[in-house]
C-alpha cells in the first residue's frame, strides 16, 4: 500500500523536464521559469506556468513555495552496487585486483540478513540525500541480500530495480552459487518481489567471466520466462577484463557478443560501462533495445578508460548514467555529470548541460523502458521529483548569480553541485529527504 499523501498539493518553482534527447531534438526540453507542479495520489497531475495553473487549484490546496529553486524529475542511477557502500574509495591498481582485494571479502558478509538490512538502509538514505529516486542495484549472491534491499526500498515506497548476483566460477568459494541454485533462487525472488508495490527485479549475472555457459543459459531462460524483468551485467569495462573474456569465449566476436549468443540482449537489458565496444557492438545494442550505463567516476577511478559518446550516438544507442558505487566515488548524479562532461571532452566530444540532465532523468527512463512511469514531470508520471538549490553553497550562489541562460545555470549545478544542492527529494509524492535551509 502506497504511503503517498492522498490530497492534492502543489509546488511553485522553476520546472525542467524532457520530451526527447537534446542531442537529436532542439525542442527536447520543457522549461517553466515560474512554474507550478501539481501532485495528487502519488502521481503528477499537471506541470506548467504558475500564472496559468494557479487559478485552477482548489481553494484549500497546499502550495509549497520553492521560488528561486529548480524542480526536475528525480535522478535515475542505472548501475551501482549496494553491498559495496562500505568499501567506497578503496585503493587498487585495477579492476580485477580491486575485486579480489576488496569487493569479494566485503560481499561475503551479506549472508547475514541484519548486516544486509543495515547497509541497505544507509544506502537508500544516501541515494535520496543525493536526489536519486530510482536505481538499478546489484545485490550479492546471497538471497538474503535481495530480501534486505527490497524490504528497505518498499518501506520508503521507492521505484527500485535490483537482483541477486549470479556467479558460479572464477570467484571465491564463499560467493559461488551454481546454475541450478542461482536460477531457482532468482525465479523465487522474481515471484516474491517483481512488481510488488514499486519493486522491480533484475536478472543479474555479474559478468561473463564469473558465469559458466550453463549459468548464462539459465539467465537467458529466466529472461524469456519473465520478459518484463530487467537484465543487468557488466561489459567491456577494462582492457585486462576484455582480454580475459577473449580467452574464455574464443568463438565470440566481441565481449558484448557473448551475451548476444546466450540471448541476453533485449529491451530492459542494461550493460554497465561499454568502454571498449566498437561500432558493430553499439549498433547491435540499438537494434535489440539494450542500453548502456555510463559510469565515469568508476572508470576514472580504476583507470578503465573513457566512454565514447560520439560512437554510441552514431548508432543511437540508449544511454544513461550510473555512479557504480563502490568503484564509483560518489552517490551524487551531479558529480557523475561533472565527470561525464570531462570524459566526453577528453574523447573529443561535448556534453551540453541539458544532455547531462536528460541522461539522468528521461534518458535513463527510456533506457529502462519506463518512459511514462518515471523520469518526467508530464501528467500521469509517478511523482518522483527533486528540488535543486542553485545557491546551496557560497560558490554556487556567486556563480549562478551571473548565469544568463538556463544552460549556464544547469552547467553550474552539474559542475559545482553535490548532495548539498538537493534541497528536497520526493518519492511517490511524499517528501523523503529535506536539507536544512
């Protein structure tokens, strides 16, 4: 049962949301400088100019005054690991030694439901503090880790996607399942959690090297049996990892082709990183409706490489942004935009501020096949939105006082902002975080 307020409420602020990708449509965004957002029963009823909508409100409607601030859809993070919260900022010379030294020992503790619940509680509160209202989340191989996460998410009435990691080889014995056990437990978790309240399930092979052929076939069987579930995994993150995959799957044309051969490319499939993909790979992603989660803070931290926005856009691949905590170094999607901008520049392309905000909202919703549900302020969408404060810090206040355009203001938020810029976070119409004025 939703705990969203059942009475109509309105929010006065500047409003920004998207109808299309700004990279391909000059009229992609909707902007109301003095706007009004109307919410009831956990959904958006209307968004428009204050002068037009205010006279239509009932006389007893509660209007929250956020003038001077900006309301956007809640941010959507399409790739991160809640069990890695406690190991964020752990040093290692690369992805594979980082997994062995920190990740696997940390994930071992999640066979304890109490530990999983404590980490999930902190993790979700941190997301909300950073303005993220939906995320695609990796749990661990332990069934209890999934139950703990969804219980905490459901208590907050959040739209979250998560799944049990599948891993039956090239990993420590204490984290190894089997094709049979992993498939059976995943099916049981889907039956328990998928589409229960706002929870959604993701079939989650960790990455090709840690799943046998049998387990990858099992994951594909689950994907066919439950076509409205999600698939999430990693691909082409690190050069050493790519070389390992070539040795393990010599008949595959590319790393991505491994997943394609096993039937794991389809709509609602989210592939993390995608750094070393070629034009044929990106075209195949576009053809199948699969999507890429771009994780710049993680890729820079581990020295994995730079995502090629130009190559991906050439194929019209569905794109979104992921923090990839704990290799990623921040829960903040604003900080993730900051690093994505720099990655694009280093690869010779340019990400305008509007594109960055699109990728964190409607772009992510489209990548997840959830357009019309989340990621927009359009009427009928679930009322997940955030209030951004352009004056959250002295430096931001000084810079934004000199902004002459919407793009400049958004760019300052992305490059200078972090969790402090999130004045309030709303999920299903209910305030779930507020930063003191």
